[in-house]
């Protein structure tokens, strides 16, 4: 029978008839047999079949049920395995991994395996081949496949091995033994992915805590101000990021992916300005009175939250990631490192580096350290201590704004944003050592990793309680924190 398929003129009438007529099983068998020959005109013919453009000489359209359409799509994907372009072959393997493979596709996969020159792709083809052969009728093939599967780190391979180890699924004892060995090997690799994932999420949380606590390390650690409104200064930075995003979306949609470049200095400037106003109007009259400062800043935090609710509403607002911060890097089959989390880790250490340089290498940093260690002596040598207090508090507030900008890329932005981190930030500063930036780094990262490890055993709520207990015990043993303050301020 001849078929009207001009796009596939190189295929013989018998080949086109075998693919398009008969029952579904026979058509799929013929399709995979012909696909193994890798005819260059076959993809065009298969696309025409999928689009309903192939008809019999009688003018009747060839009907494809869902199973047949799946086989056609799988064959199209498998044909890309013999493409000269390595990128196309990689994409084909990614697509085939999502589909259920059948033994009929084995000839084409073996042909691609024999021709493959890239070691990584060849390894993936070998695992794909083993996934098909694990259900073969020949025990020797199943044994070889089980041994090959031991090198995989795919969760799907573990599930496949579990299915084959189910009662009655595999009757050959040698194959069952190889499957059990393969299962242990795959589980070991997956366990390492899970452990590395916990470490990464812990470092990610620790970098966020570091950003949040850096500003507090200045206002509380260096200036001695218990600022309960620190979380709300973070919230202001997050809302500044939201406003910049909306301005770019409305007036510069073509540059939307770069709104974050302007949002970073904007969040710092807005939060620093609010911090300067707070210091000038309220805080400067309360130095040396910690209880009054705590109560006043707590009241300020309520005012700021209510102000944001009035301006933006009580609901969370959406802050969208730039496209270059979406997605992630797949390190292992069960470990993906999101770009936005990686960016926050890098950003946190850049901010840390900037703050360290400013405190230790600039004139302002020298004045801040001088006022911190001996305010009266600093005033005697001509330093305007009131102005330095404003600068230092504004700096701490601005860093809180940067933390809010970073948090907007990984979580919800709402009036209660700061309340989720203020207690953790104080714990980081106290554990690290009051006034010690190095201690803030170690404490932030350490508490972040410890919290994530404990969550895996006890859950989020109990993990928080256990971390708090650990900190209390640590402070009892070492009241000065990880790094003790040195100089005259330590003696005061």
C-alpha cells in the first residue's frame, strides 16, 4: 500500500505501511526497528504523522491513539541521539529520561551508545540501556543490567530496582543479589546528595542570618542599642525593592531583568534614611538606657508595621526574580542549587567584605571604633560623637535594608517580614560575641547549618527550640561569645 507522505520520500512503501497500518503493537515494533536505521528523512515523516498530515491512498487520515503518539514522540527524541551536535544529544537524553522506555527502543539506543564519543553521554546511555535490559527475558542480560545500574545516582533508578526486588518480580537469585547490591550503591549516592543539600540550605540560611545580623552587629554590638525595630528596617528594604521592581515593570519593561541592580542601592538608602531619622529623633536621647531603648524601638517597630499596612495593605506583595536568578545548577540528580540562593550567599559575603573594609580601613570606621571604645576621649580629640552615632546607626539600618532586598528574592514580602528574623539575628550577634564581625560570620553560618541538620531529625519547631537551648548552654559556659571584645570597651 502506498501512502501520501511526500516529506518521507526516502522511506519505502513497505516501511511507511508498517508504521501506519495494523494494530498498535505491530506499528510500534516496526517504528522502533526502522528508527534504529536512523534514516534522515524519518523525523519529518513522524512529525507529519503526529500532525495528522499523513493519509492513505483512499484519503483517510491515519489514526494514532495516545500510546502510538507517545511512541512516535519517543522515537523522535531517540533519533536525536545520533545527532552530530552534542547539545542536541544531551537534550534528547534529558527528554528520554522522563519517558518510560521499552525494549523495542533498545536497537537505536545501542546504536547511539556505540557511536557516542562523549564520556558523560556514553555513561548516561549505558544506564538507559541497563534500565531497559533489567526486564529482559535473558537472566544474563538482567544480571549485566543490574551491575550497570549500581553506578547510577538517579531516584528513578532506585524506584526501578525496588520494583524488581518486589516479591515475584525477579526469580533469579544471582540477579536479585546484584539488584540488592545496586540498591545499596544508589542509596549511598542519593544519601550524599541529601547531605550536601542540607549543608547548602544551612549555608543559605546562615548567609541570610549573616546579612540580617550584620546591621545589628553595628547598632547593638558597636553602639549598645537594643534595636527591636531592626526587623522593620529590613522590611522597608524589601518594600523598596518591590517599588523599584514596579517602576521598572511600568516604565522600563525591556530592562526588567536588571531592576535588582537599582533595587540594591535603593533599599540601602531608604532604610539608612529611616534609621537616621530614628536616631536623630528618638534613639540619641536614650543612649546608656537599654530598657528604655528596647521599649521605644519596639513601639517604633509597631508604628512602622502599621504604616506599611496602611500604604501597601496587609497582604504579602509579589517580588519577582530576574530571569537570570531563576532556575538552578544541577549538581547531582537529587541536588539542585537555586541561582537566587547562590546569589544571596555571594551577596552576603560581598556586604561582609565591604563592612569589614569600612570599619577597619576608612576614616569613618576609625571614628566609629574610637567612639565605641572611649566616647569621652574621642570627643576630646575633636570627633563629633553625635554625628558618628547617626552615621553608624544609619549604616546598620542600611545593611538591614540590604538584607530585606535579599530576602525579597527568596520569600514573601509583607508587613511581618522582620518579625521572623529579629530573634535569630540577636542570637547570632550574642553567640558570635558583641561587637565582633568575625563572630557574627561564624555564628550566622553555624546556626544556619545546625538548624537545618536538626530539622531533618526533629522538625522545624523542635529544631528552633533545640538551637535556642544550645545557645543558652553556650552562653552560660562562655558569656563573652565566640570572640571576646578587646580594649577599653571590654573593661567598661
